[in-house]
C-alpha cells in the first residue's frame, strides 16, 4: 500500500501541472470550456492519476520482469534462431495490440487502410527487434546503424514527395513515435536489458538501450513504403472529437471499448509469455504469481488512463487548439512550449524509462536531469509544430536538420547517452502525445489552414516530439564531457601550482 501511495503521489505531481495550465487558460480570453466539458476534464484527471500510478506499479511487477526473463532466459540458451523468431513474434503481437497505434489508425482510416497500416507497422517493429538483437551480438555501434537507416528514411521521404503523396510524410514519421506506447516500451526496454546482460559482457549498460530507438525506425520505414505506392484519396476527414449526446452513455461506451482493447493487448502478451515460459524458461509459480498481480495492476491502470485521455483530454486538447488559434495564432507558440514541458511528465512510459536509466547508470544519469532534458525537448517540439502550422511549411524542413544534428552529436558524446536519447524520443511520444497534443495541433490547424491541410499540417507533431529529446539528452552528455574536462584541467593546474618542496623525487 505504501508503494501505491508513492506512485499516486508521483502521478499527481506529473498530471496536476497540465490541469493548472488548462485552468489558467480558461481565465484568459483565449479559451473556454462548458461546464460539462470542465467537469469531464476534472473527473478524467482523477482517473488519469490513478491510471498512471497503477500502470507504473504494474510495469515494475510484471512488464519489466517479463521482458527481462524472456530476454535473459532465451539468450542463455545460445540459440540465435530461437531468440530471433520468438522476439520477432512478440514484437509483432505487442505492436498489433498497442492502444496508441489504434488511436492513430482510426484517425487516418479514410486515407490508409487501418488493418494494412497496423500489420505493416507491427512487421516493422518485429523486424527491427531482430536488427537490435543482431547489433548486440555482433557488437555494432548504435549510432552508425541509426545513421544508415535515417539516411534511408530521408531518401524514401524524397520518393514519397515525388510520388505525389507528400501529405502522408507527417503520418509516416508520426508512426514511429506512436508505436512505442505504454505497453511496448516497458517490455522492449526490459527485453533489451535481459539480452544485453547475457550477451554483451562489459558493454551491457550501453547495449541495454537502443531497442526502442531501432523499433521506432521500423514503422516509419514501412509507412513511407506504403505511402509511395498508396492510391487512396488524400482528402482527410476529421473525426468527431467533442462528446455529443449523453455524457454518461459516451463514457460507458468508451470505457467498454478500452477494456476490450487493453484486455486484447495484455492477453496477447501474457499468453505469449506463458507459452515461452512453459517451453523454455520454466520459471517457478512464485515468480509467475507476482507477474500476474502486476498484470492486474497494469490492466486497471491502462483502462483508467486511456478512458481518461479519450473522454476528457482529447476533446479538451482539440477545443483549446481551435479557440486559441481563433483568438491569436502567435499565442499558440508560447502555450505550446509550456504545454509540451508539462505533458511529457504525464507520459506513463517516461517514468519507466527514467527509473531504468538511473538504476543502470548507477545514478550517474539522474531522474532530474532526464526530466529537464525531456521537458525542454518536448516543449521545443510543440513550439516548432505551432510555427509550422502558422507558416504552413513542410515537416522535412525541421526533421532533416534535426536528425542531422542529433546524429552528429552521437559522434561526440558517450555511446550510452546516444542510446538513451534515441530511446527517450520514442518514449516521450506516448499516449498523451496522440490523445492530447495531436488533437490540440489538429484543432489549431483546422482553424488556421482548414480541414484540407490537416493531414499535412496537423500531423507531424508526434514526430517532432520524438525527435527533439534526441538533441537535448545528448547535449546533457556533451555538457557532462565538458564539465569533466574542466574539472580535470583545474585539478591538474592545482597540482602543478603547489610548492615544489611537496614533490618527492624517487630517482
């Protein structure tokens, strides 16, 4: 109970700043909510806090141990084929069941077949899990592999533009961030840690990161390929964000849908784990019992979380975007920056990442420094997205320079910072990004550019949220290097400036 109380306290500290900025905006001429919308938002906030608390507790008890057990257990058998096949299938199943991906596919159903999009992205994730494992086995640099694949992504992006389907580019880059959601991230990070601890030796810390980073590349690659050959109409039809009709009925309907989605998601993971455990791992019942308790916590937490963001936060995000844009375009920029800094704190998987980073690095990279880096990065991302909507220019004008800077920094900072940074990008672009920030951007785009430009202007914000932490986290690494060099220089000068009599000559 004490642990759950601490989780609730942490979740409250994360969510309440978002509530504060929404309430402050309601006191200004820029935004307004009806009584029903405000009550729904506040009730959803309570659900959100308990959802995040229960989810993070469940991740500690179940998702992380499951991923670690599968990774280390299969790696110990030294059967590469078995490890790759099982990891691919797990990646495929988990991605298909990822709630964030469902949100994205439903929003673009009229421009791309949802089933094709979902299965294609799942294959992309599974394939890049294989690449992540092979990288560890053959001890290849994560930075080098990422450079090669991002060069390929930029080349494919150019082909998408040439094919006349350039409006799908933002969707392609958004898919990489959306895929790494609250179910996928804890499992992938733990899987990478388990495999690295067995196969990497002295490089285990560095190699344990990078799974999320590489698995974010696969979906982008697949969606860009689908975009090149897409023959569908690109006339985007906006979904209904605002709740219509009876509020209670709408909440019950959405709650039942979320229960089904989460049950399917966790059911696939648990069933796969049980089969793997029965065939290969043979873990004792005591260990499995703890995991099942964690699964229950995770289930309840995710249901509360996803119901809250769909019923309360998605409509409010959309309406704020519309009303602020209608009042003053340029107010969107500072509001977007502040909103980005606060929203990332409410991402459930971010808490998992910060905890694992601090543990693996022995406190060398603290939760506080990670929080600062992520908040600044996501704030800048949303700020840039608002500028892009206002001035209506192509996403690639930001994405290409941004990734060149982040990949360039990877040549100068410790490898562990690069791996953590690229993982952070995928983690930061979680369900809060797709269900609060994306509707906010779509609302602003609808008001400024019209419905016809939403696919090109409203989408792409998740891609920027996934990109900017790559730069800010690596800058933390660069700062650490410079700080250590300065300390070493000062220490050496102090030694050399001491009285010569204190230096003993043994010759």
